[in-house]
């Protein structure tokens, strides 16, 4: 009987194991309430200017910002800090003076070489005929290189 209980306990222990997925680095958001998860993130950096591009199968979110302007940035005001979204038809929506957003750093380490934070923005087509809303955006442990 003791062997049966022991065998049952061992089987129960091993059957309750689960796979843990590590999402580092990560880049995701909701675009018009539809989940966007980047399958690959591309980063370029020149001095304090950074461009982070999150690519899914046929969509792209791009964040452009300066690392030397604080932890809470307004996206869309001026040429340094802005965001764009490219849909699966190639339409590019962007922030500007009338449509803005926010980017907030939650973690910086190694002289800004690894960054994490949140973002949200509203962007508009150049024609002004359509807008999109990107919210609940996060980037996690993104490595910037110089």
C-alpha cells in the first residue's frame, strides 16, 4: 500500500510540472483593442537618440525617443520623441502636435544599455481620415547599443 501511495505521489508530482516561457526581451501592446506582440525587436541608437521597432507578422510599431530627456516623455511633441504604427496594408499612422502619447521608463541599467517601460499613443494617417489607438504597451529588457 505504501508503495502505491508513493508511486501515485511521484506521478502526481511530475504531471503537475509546466513549461515556463521567458519573454525577455518583450515588446507588446493593444492596437485598437487587438493584441500586438512583437516577434522580433530591432533597436538602433545614435548618441542619446533611440529607435525601437517591434515587428509582428505584418504590422510594426516604432518608438523614437531620446534617453537624455527624462523618465516620462510626451510622444508627438517635436522631432525627437514620436511613435508610428504601420498596418498590414502599409499605411503609416504617426503621432504629431494634435495626436500624442506617453512613454515612461520603468527601468534603466548599464548606462541606458537595457531599458524597460510602458507606452501609449494615438496616431493618425497623413490624410487625417483615420486614427488608431495604441495602449497598454510595454517594452521589457530591450538592449540598446551604441
